[in-house]
C-alpha cells in the first residue's frame, strides 16, 4: 500500500501535532509491512525527524513553490499524490489539500478537536475563520474521518452535522519511551541539569489560559501545598499573569518553567514527580495524562471533555473551575500512600490502551476498510 501523509507538522512542530504526526508515521512503519510512506511537506525542516524505512519525502522543487510553501501544500499535493499513485492520503492535522476528492486517491483526515468552536474566546477571529474553512472542507471531502476521542466525534456530529458512520474513533499512541523505566543515574543527571529539588509536582502543556495553570497554583495555595512545581510547556503572555500570582508568595512557592524538553527527558521527569496535574478546561484527548500513567506517575486531571477517556479509572478527577478541588486532590495523593500506589498500578494498566502496536493496527484496519468500500 502506498500511504501519503501531510507531514508538515512532523518536520516543523516539536510538540503537540508534531508528536502525533511523527508517532503515527513511526507506528505504522514498525508494522514491518511492504507499505511505502510518502511524506508531503513544504521543505522547511525545524525539527529533526529520522525517516523510517520505505519513506520518501515529497516537497516543492521549483523556486516558485519553495517561495509559496503554504500554497504548495494547499494546491499542489493532490496533483503530486496522483502522480505517485498514492492509495491512501492521510491529513494528520485537520486538513486535506484542494482537489483530493477529484482524483483516484482515498483520503482520511484526523480531527483532534473543535475547541475553536466551543471556546472561541481563546482564539483570534482570523484564526477561527481559517480553522473553520479548512476543517469543514476536510470533513466534507474525506472518505473517512479519524477522531482522536469520543468527545471529538460528538463535537463533529454536533457542530458539523457529520453522519456518525463516517467517523472512526481511534485513540492516539504514546511514544514507547514513556514505558521505559529510568535508572537512578538518569534521574540524577536530569535533576542536576535542571537544578531540581528532591520532591516536586509537575504539569505539562502550553502555558495558556485553557490549560488552567492559574487554577492549579491557586489550588496549591488554598491547600497549603508548597512543594515546588515544574511546568513543562511553551510560554505565552498568560504565563506573566501566573507569575504575578506566584510572586505574592514567592518565599514559599517555587515554580520552574521549562519550554523545550525532549520526550526522553520528559519521561524521566514524570518518573521523578510526585504527582502530575493536568487541570485543562477542555482537550481533544489529553496525551500527557496517558504519558504520565505509562511512566508510573499518579495523575490529577479534569472531569471534563475527553480527559476521563484518557485517564480511565486510574486518575483523580476534579472540576477545573474549582481550584480548591485541585488542591484537595493533590493533598490526597501526597498524604495517602495506599491511594497513590493504587493509581500508579492502575495507570500502567490503563496506558496499555495507547501503545503504538494497538494504534497502528487499528489505523491500518481503517485504511483497509476505506480501500474495500
């Protein structure tokens, strides 16, 4: 089978959609089939990505298309997919190229979330308009839609009025590195590199309003929890608001901000942290919840959106709008060793639902079903 991918994010995004794109391509390659993978991307590489076997890069060659890379991605990929005789083209991040429905290529698009519709206040008007145009077009022309959670499927049905039978829910996979146990020397190396204390809490995700870091800090203060907090995520202007709150109790509340942590180090940090807290307002899936569980770190997360799908029966759930609940849940895990051990054990079992093997097998089944329709 010849499988084409929109690989822009794989080569340009270090986290989020970039991780999803790389994990998807690598997971399918690990099946060791005779499939060939064609990675369509604009050519400007910002993230190192070691291509798996049987992979080929397709990128703009002429000066014109190298200059107008976004237009190349939008208007030229369908033509190139036809030339390469692609069987399946998979848009990994919400969009499909113009004209894909008019050629002899079956298409699938992955929709991660419709947060821009549910919470428009978190997005600029121009971004909402662009997202809406691209998302709706992709869902309309795709042969099948891959939703990363049941929550996303419900949103697609509610907001886009897409027939349920067109949508397949397949949970994304965890990078295998999060299942590997770090030794003491690795932990000591990370602790020394980032000047970390022996005991700390942790949260992961872009430091933006939707991720709800302010409520986490307020919850810690309300429960008199003064264990250092490690925040891993890309900074935004919202971080300045959180730092002002931290400064009010600077003598006792210590917060570390790290914006660029590779998965290998992130996995070790999860294993070192006492608790990983993910109090997001809304998520399409919430991968850090599953990553932390795979790493053996107990999790506190929100009882909203897709997060109970990710955490299963192996997390403590809180109302993200109530900081005191966040603080109480953290305190429970710090004080109750039996509960802590129970959630760690359950978390490792729950994380097995998101292995690369299971994900790639389900995705390949979806591809086959499209070709056999």
